[in-house]
C-alpha cells in the first residue's frame, strides 16, 4: 500500500491536520503506524476509512439515535469488524426507511385532514377547553402551550377570558401532532401552515421541506424529507466502503 503523512491525508480529505488526529483519537480510523520520530504513517486503507467516516457523519438527522448508530458503524469498521459493521449498516438503513415512511405518512395524514376541512363547511359551534382539547388529541397541556408559544396556532378566548378550541382548531392541531410525531421541526410546520393559509393549493411536501432563504437557522428537521433521503444515500455509500475495506484487508 502507499504511505501518506498526516498533511497528505489532510489535503486529500480537505480537512485540517488536527482533524486527522481527532479522527484517530476518537477511533474513527485505525491507529496509524508510527516512525521512530513519532510521525504517523497512513495507508490507502486509512483513506477509505476517512471516506467512510466523512460520509456517515454527513447525516444531519439526529432523531431516535441515528447519529449514534452512524458513529458506531464508523468505529466498528475502523476496528476491522467488517461483518458486524455491515449488519449495523443494514439496521441503520432500515431505521432510516422507517423514518422516511413516517414522514411521508404524516404528509398524507395532513392532506387528508385538510381535505376534510375543505369539505366540511359547518365545523359546528362546540367549544373545547384546553384540557378537553389535550384529551382529544392525546397530548399534554404543556404540549399545547408549546405549540401556541411557537406560533403554530392562535387560541381564541371566551367572554370570561378562558382559552377555547373549536373543531377547526382541533383539526389544525391534529396536523401539528402528526407532523411532530414524524419529527418535523416546529419551524417547518409553521412554514407549511402559513403557506396553506396564503394559498390552499400549496404543495405541502415542498412547503414543509423547503426552508426560506432568510431563515436564521436551518436544521435537518426543517428539511426532513431531503435529509432522510440523503442519509439513505450515504448509508449505501458506507455499505460499499465497508466492502472495499474488507477486500483491502483480506
């Protein structure tokens, strides 16, 4: 195999030399050979390990331990336990697929609820207290407060000043609950709801997955569908890298 210095690896990977050392310290790559003067000597196998690690760490979605799983895959492959690493990737990819199904299902539920609201012109005059609304939705009162504080909906008040919820409010809250259960961010849900209020014909998949250009902070859950798709593609690459490393070590 070819031999490389720390600076060579840093340049090839487009990272700082300190990052190269950090990968070694965190056991994201196997320990390189050391010369008598203490200089590290890397090989072609290390290059493939870096490619695997950087691809796996690209995952932005953090829900349900995905990030932790990615790190475990990297360390297992770096340790040369390729069969175990391949199995971990398989389980990792399966969970990503489940997350994607949940995200898509939440969008379908949202479309169904919105369609029901459009068809039902008479929402009725029944009003619900905050506790009754929470019970109907199977969420806590604190959850309702949080959604209100984040601007996802505005609560009406009765003549005595108590918060009251209409049937239409409950439909909107069901949308929010479904999307939150699928790990969509509060900001992405708010963005989608605002888009619908401005144009009922809005493509909600696009609205919920496309942050505004002037958003101050954009997180993975602000573009959940895209992030999960990219995570799945990275998982395929990681699986391929493990096979490459396995052959190089055989």
